[in-house]
């Protein structure tokens, strides 16, 4: 089953089905610029982005791209150049996904920023954003934008993504109200900066995490070689 914008065959989100009654749909765009990922340069995550992990990073010898990357580019181009049409497609996809979950007796949850960091709370359709339009759907994302204000949306959960690539950015650690995701290369610690570390790779359902924890993620793809400060090396 596939949609124009959403998919739910990501190996990590499939783990959530084994431990919960949720089905997860995820959207992958191409993080081509700061309109898609505003903090990609400040946080130093551009080169280590999950856009290169999994099948998205498998490129045949002699080629520079693959069908997955090209699909992400097309969706991103639509978002940037024809926002109204993009949102129509997104609403249609979510409606189909919710119906599909209902038929399977599952709860729908959606991660819109699989490989992007768009502030969906600011994008309005007839005065409503996507969380207003689908109030019974659980949305969640990771974000590197420290100023996002989404507390009014009870169906949207954010996890802030930590980086030491920029000292001012790293110093926000104690001021962030969300749980904090940290990418580790090496053994995952039990604690980081005084907070308990939970294994974020066991499932992607971040809205089920307990509060005030570090969500530990193992470096994947190009992130395994990152030395910018985005990835924390433990060995």
C-alpha cells in the first residue's frame, strides 16, 4: 500500500506495530535547503542526515542518485512550488490512512518530518493547520528548531534533537521543554548530561516515551563518520 506522500514501510516505524496498537505513516522529503531544514547548518547535521540511511542511501556504482531520492525531490519541489496542491494531497493521504487504520482496528499516528524539519503548525488551510484538521490523529516529530511552540496541540509531540556542532545550540540543552534525542556512535550510555538515556531505536513512537529523558539513537548511514559535533562519539 502506498500513497503520494506518505508511506509506512520504514523498518523503524514497523517496530512500533509489535509493541503497540499504532500504525505509523511517515513522510520523507529531501532536505535540500534551510526552507526544509532551517537548522541543518547550525546543528551540523546536513552531511549526517538520515536522508542517507537505509534504502535512501543505496546508490549503484557509477550513479549519483536512486529512485527513492528522486521521489523525495519531486515531493519537495511540489511543497516549495505548489503548496496548496501539496496540502490537498497530504490531507487526502491522511484521510486514506486513517480509514485504513480503522479497517485494521489500529490507531493512526503520523510523522510528517521523516527527513525534514518543517513547522507544520504554521501552515494553514482555511485557518486551520493539519493538527486542527485531524484532531484525533497522533502526530509526532523530531525537531532541531528550539523555538517551536506546539503546546496548544495535544495531538502533536516533539522531541528536540541535540548537537554540539554549535556551542550556542548545545547550551540550549537545559532550557528545552521536550525530551532530547542524541545520536551516539559507539556504546549507548546509561545517562547523558544527568538524564536517563532510553533506547530510541527500539521503536519510533516518541509520544510514548516518559518525560525528561534522553532518546538515544545509534548513528546510521553517513552519520557513523560524522565529526561535526552532531554525533556524540562514546568510544
